[in-house]
């Protein structure tokens, strides 16, 4: 029980499923942020913008016009890390994490 509580405190973003994605993205000022590498995004994407993890810090300005940011990758690992980073760097934004990824 204590371990679960600590994980929730460290998270600071909302986990969503594929079923929730369309509802959130239909709201104004929301964006899908795909953090896979450029070649992965080119091979298959579900929309949004592509910013690989190693470029996030330099490209934070591209996210300033959005109030809701859904972070996704292929399986949820990289996007979880980026979502955690965004909650610290953009605390005024609502950050969502697509838990099972784009596949």
C-alpha cells in the first residue's frame, strides 16, 4: 500500500487508455506528443507532433500554446519518462500519458 502511494505521488500526470485518447484530443488546446524517433514516426503515426526525447528540452516552446498534452510512444516506456519531465517543466499544463502506446 505504501509503495503504491509513493508511485502516485511521483507521477503527477494522468494515465489514459486508447479509448480516452479521442475524447481528450477533441478538446480545444490539446495535442498528441509522439516521442518516438523520427523514423518510427515516419513509418507509422496516429497524428500529433513528433519530438524525440533527446530534443524535448530544446523544443519545449512548441508546447506552450497547448493546455493539454498527451504523451505517447510505441509501448509507453519513453513517453512515461517524458510525461514526468513535462510535469516538472510545464507545471501549468495538464499532462496525460497514453499508457499502452500507439500500437
